């Protein structure tokens, strides 16, 4: 264990801040400094304002002396010197050991650091006590400045290690600054560390950044007078901040330049009209998560239309889309939204929109609902605030409809195709006013009737959120039937809404976004059967309650189709439809390469998968001496890596490009061994990440570890399987359990059930459709290990065999995976003398 950092005790803190005990001056580095005012004392030192020999203001930090027993304070000076070129950091001028003789006779030794004096508000003071300063320009300036702070630290391979709210100062603009923007300055430069040195503190520099943004966002949002366009900016900023705090490091937005760019783009969108040019997309692997793609037009251009399950999603019926994080659920729903299509295709005139069977309106639970109702965690609270929950949900969807209609109103075919004339605008405006009567909202000059209606709804969203945040009931709310009435009105007014069904695309309707009581309440709106509209939901596996006490949810198969992206992609392999997966895998990359102006494409840069042994399974089993590892390579192999998790494919592509040194002008195929190394690297990192999941991360890691080793041993040493005229290696990344006495999951104890549920919820295993058992007319539970983990174990990606066991073994596997897998290995047929040699001249059927 590293030694604990020495801290100031309370008595010494009091002494260091007592003007009557501290001497009038200190001598540091041969220079005299006059002490004026004590500022603050922390865990390891105290800060005073002082002046140097020329009367210039300085700050002196008196740090605990034995804090530097194992290192030299000169290290701090050297590190701070690397940041002197950056104006966001206070300069550290000098340091030295001082003996302070307190006036009551006590003598103590300290290390004194002389630092630039910065006149301004601490971030803590500003957010708590200066409401008049809480405005959008301050938030924007803070983002730019703090992004530059993190970028500078990263460039110099440093971390501050203590960017708390007292070490961040906001400096007022100088006189004559027309923009009146504040600047951000970091103080306490004596805490710098080398970046690679592990921190013992719970928050790193990035986490402090995100937490400061949350505090500042809340302070700005609480202002009573705030413009509609600024509220739009805050809504987008909220989503960006949430991305910065994402628990998954693959999804998390952490690059300082990307953070700055996304906030800048959010402000531009919130202030300007639609139709601005899309900003350049220079790196094909920017925005791996759809949540980070700020522009719907860019998202539409990156979207791979060959997505194997797209046709099932875009039908006119309700559906529930499930799958792993990063499988593209949000991308599909945003692509299906009419607003995104309108922005992406300004030249389409009527007929272009006929190709979609639905008119979609997109709602994100993560950005629009999660923070509003996170506190509603019980049925009692949900019941008390049910009208507020209905009302706010209605408002969000009505706002999305009005914003989309406003885009239609800007088009030249608004009358000829959409039938949106002045009379229709009056009807829509009248509906909004009638259903939001009693709200004092002036009609503004210069706005169309649609804009006035949208402004009214925006104001009601703001007021409602204020009441909800204060846990107050709203006097007048809209009923659960509002959306049905509104869509009925739209169908009557607008002819295209009669031809194509209205679909509300509710993204991430999952338990980790909305509590079960809130979800159950919203079922009353979502499953209100109306001919004028349907709902389509996306969710993590088992994240959406499909039945409730009101019996209002849809029935699976009859009224609601569940589409599991993981199942869909794995089924492509089972059905020998790899060509579909390959086409999608290539389009996913080619769209990004084209958008980033790369000369190469998937075929030229990655190339096909070709093995001397005819298949990946055979190549992995065969071990000729001195052979370079190059088995994992090529587009077919990469396509087979996917279990619906598209972000994993993009991570693999990005790593291959990085390892292969691919730039925009390259057209040469990355060598096979380089691709192999990159694929294994990504697989290993994703496997290692399982350990960090909460809950049950370590338990799930052990399960995957032992199962992966078992799959590899069976491939390498198991008896070959006959496949037509050839024999192929056994490949069994799947578990099949006979459900003789009902569902296997129902018979697990609580701890086993929690682990099993997390394995599926996290898509570590993909739960396939139940199959027919080998033991008669009963079903079997079928779990497939997510393919991206298999290269970490040098395992093949296909399946021609399975671990076929009973429920008791399955319980054993969840509780003690090492012994359960060892038991299975002992029972497996092994390679025997003279067997196990593959004929590489024959096609590898079934492999």
C-alpha cells in the first residue's frame, strides 16, 4: 500500500489562517513576501494572498513539509514550467522550504510555493452565490476554456489531480471586452502529477470537468428568464454531459476537442435555422456512438441501409427493438424520424418520403426523461405524480411533432405534397391553444402560427419541469389521450399522414433510464390503441415491462414484435446468410470512409478473408511451427465478429487503421497479421471491461473467462465433427439447456438469477429463440457467447456444436464456472491418436 498523503490537522489549519499568529512576511528563494490575507486551508496546505518586493500580488501556498519527504518540491516547479505557455494555468514562480515561527512560539516547517495571484470567483462561489452571472455565454466559455485545460494537460502528459471547485477560478472579462465572456484559470499548480502515475483520488480531471458542467448547467437552467433558443442549447448540452459521464469507456465522450466541438455545434444548431452546412467529418471513426452524432443529416449519411433487421423495424406495427449497447438502436430510430430525413434531403420532393412506410417522431428517454423522473422510484411516488408524468411525456412528443412541421413549412412542397397551408396551420395552432388553455403565454410578432404553437409548448415544458423538479403537482395537465387526439387531428388535416402511419420512436425505454413504476404508467399512453399512430420502443434486453397491473401493455407476437439485434445477426450465420452480414459490414465502413473523403474502401483496405486451411476454425486449430499469427483477418471474419454490436465493429476497424497506419490516401490492404493483432486487442479490452460492470462484474468475468477457455480447448483438442465429405473442428460458443420443468431462469436462486439476468442484459451472452430439445417435445434455453469476446481466447467465431446440458449443470455453471467447465471438458470426446488431422484440400463444410 502506498503511504497516505500527510494532512493538516484542525489545530494547524487554525494557526495557518490566524492573522495574529502568522508572521508578517516570509522569505522564499531569497525573496521577501509580505502576507496580507488568509484565503483558505485544505487537506495538505493553506493559501495566503501576499505581495512581492515590487508590490505585485502573489499567492503563497504553505504545504505540509513531510509531504515532500519522498520527493522534491522541485519536481512540482519543473512540471508547472511545462504549462507556462498555456494561459489557462496560474504560473508557479518559485518554491522553497520555510520555517515559520508563530507568534506564540511554535515553530513549524513548510514548503512554500509562490504562485500567480488570480482575481476572480471560485467556481464554488459562482455557482452558489452569483445567480446574475448564470448565463449561456458563461457556460460556453467554461466549456472552451476547460477543454483547452484538459488538452494542455494531455499534451504535456500531465494531470492536475485536484481540479475541485475551489481550484477553478472564473475571471471577469477586462473592460473593453465586447463579448463579455469570462475566462477559466486553474490554480494550485503544486498538485501536478505525471499522467501515467495512478491516482488515489476518486475523481480524475475529466470527471471534475463533467461535474462542474453539471453544476453550471443547473445554475443556468434555474434562471427564471431564459430564451427558447437557449433552452434548446441546454437540452443539447444535457445530452453531451450525459455522454461525458457514461459508465462505458467505449461510449464515453472524453476527448477534449470532441467535447468542445460538440458544445459549439449544439450552440450553432440552437441559434440558427435548419439547412446550415454539415461540419467536416474528417475521421471515419469519430462518433462511434450515435449519441455523439450532433447532426441528424450526418447520421443519415452514415447510416447503413443494408442493416439486416431494418425492414422488420420500419413496418407499420408496434415493435420493441432490443440488443447490446452500441448495436445501432438509436441510429435506426433517429434515421427513421421524419425530421432527420427532412434535414438530410432538402431536395426530395414528395416522392422521396413515400419509400418509408411510417412517419417517425423520435424521443430519447436518456436525454428527455431520465433526469426529469429519476427520483420517481416507487409506485407511491408514481401514483402521486402520474398526471405530471403523462403531461410531460405528452409535451415532449407534441414538441417534436411541431418542430418537424416547422421544417415542412420551410419547404417548397409544403402545399403540393404535404398539404400544409395556412388553414392547416390554423387548425394545428387552435388544437394546441385549446389543450393548453389557462397558460399565460403571449403571442409573439414575427412568428408563424406553428412557431407560436411550438413556443407555447416550450414554455409549458419549462414551467412543468420547474414544478416537477420542486416535487410540486401541476394545476392543469393534459390527459393520457392527448396524443391520440392530436394524431387524429393531423390525419384529418394532412393527407400524407393518412398514407403513412405515424410512429413515435421512443429510444432507450429501459429500466436504467426510467424506473419501472414510471414505465408502467407510460404504458397507458404507449399502448393506447389508436388507428392514427403506433409506438416503437428500443430497450436493453428485459428493460421494458411488457405487462402491468392495468393490463395495458401489448402482447408479444400478437400486438408487439420483439426484434433482438443480437439474435438477428447471429441468425444470419445459422441460416447461411453470411452475405447479408458481409454487405452490411462493408457498407458500415464505406459510408464513413466516403464521408471522411478517404480514397480507399473496405475491399481495398481490409480485403477478403482467405485461409490456406479453408476456414478460420481450421486455421486456429492448425499450429505449424514458425507461423505468424494472422488468422483473424478480412471482411468475412470481421462480419462474423458481430453479434449485433455495431460499435464493436467500428472499434475493430479503427484499431486496424491505427495499427496499419491508414490515412486518407492509402489504398493498400492492411497485412493479415496486423489485422489479427488489432482484432485480438479489441477483443481482449472488451473482455477485460466486463470486470468493471456493476452489478456482478467480477462474477460475469469469471464465467466468460472459463467458458472462453473451454471453447478454445474444444476447438483445439476436441474430436473432429463429420460434415459431409470432410471433417471439421468442433466449435461450440453456445450453451443449450433442456427446459424440462419450465423456464430454467425461474428455477435459479436469487444470486444466480441476478448474474444470469446481467449476462443477458449486458449482452455478454445473446439469448437466442428457444429451440427444440434433443430429449423430446420440450424447449431448450440457448445462450450464445457474444462473438467479440472469442478472439481473446483464440476461439473460432462460427458454431457447429453446443454445450448441451441440463438445468442443474446450468446452475453449477453460474455459481462455479471453473468446475462446471472442467466437468464439461472431461465429458467431451477428445482427439485420439491418428485422428484430428485435417484435409486442407477439401472444403470446410459446416465450419
